C-alpha cells in the first residue's frame, strides 16, 4: 500500500453518492478492486470492504469484516472508526449490547475528532437496550461544548440524567 492507493480509496469514497442504490454492487466492486491490490493480511482490506457493505445497507455483511480488520491489527484513527462503525452495525443487527461493550472503553481513549461519533453511536446502542437516559446524557454531554451559550448548564443536566445526586 502507498499514498497513491490511499488517494484512490479517498477518491472512490468521494464518488460514493454517484452510485444510486441499484448500483451499490458496482461501488462495492470498485472497493474490492482496490482491496485486491493490498497484501493478503492487510487490515485495510476488510475495513474498506466493511465500510462499503455498511454504506450500502448491509450491516450483517459488514460486521464480520470490521471484526476481521480489528483482529488483523487495524489501529489508530481507522481502528477507532472501525469500532464506531462495527458498533453501529451490531446495533442494526440486534446486538446492541456488544456495541456498548466495544464503544464504552473509547470514552476514555485519547481525544480526537471522532469523540462525538463515539458518543452518538454509543447513545444509539444504549437506547436500543432501553437505556435512554444514559444515551441522552452522552448526547447532551457531546453537544454542550458546541453550544454558543449554556455549556455548563447542559453538561450539568447531562450528568444529572445518570447521577441525580450530583
């Protein structure tokens, strides 16, 4: 894999919206062709294929590929993306509890631009399990820093949803 490969993958994803639903298989074929260029044991292959299946409405096919990418050592930014997207797929196929287990440690991971996505996806998983107050707390906590005012109030309300004694 090289920088040119990454650029071509980025370009393929930039054109994703050019593929209507009835041409989803064509888009996946573009990704499969790029993956075929990678070493057989690369974690990027199953990750990109999982993303393609997921983005075309097939969480059931995406989940095992995300797992494979992580098992092969996908880490860093793309590893975190894989955990977020796997959790979302798991929720979609009725395995939200596994999604919660996968994402909860990410709340303590080093901060990056994916923090809000972690919280949003975890909130959805929690809601699917009937744990709406916890989910709402996460979403409000993620939203609070982006507000022009009321940051402290919203952060306090978020905490109070899960720890009313605070």
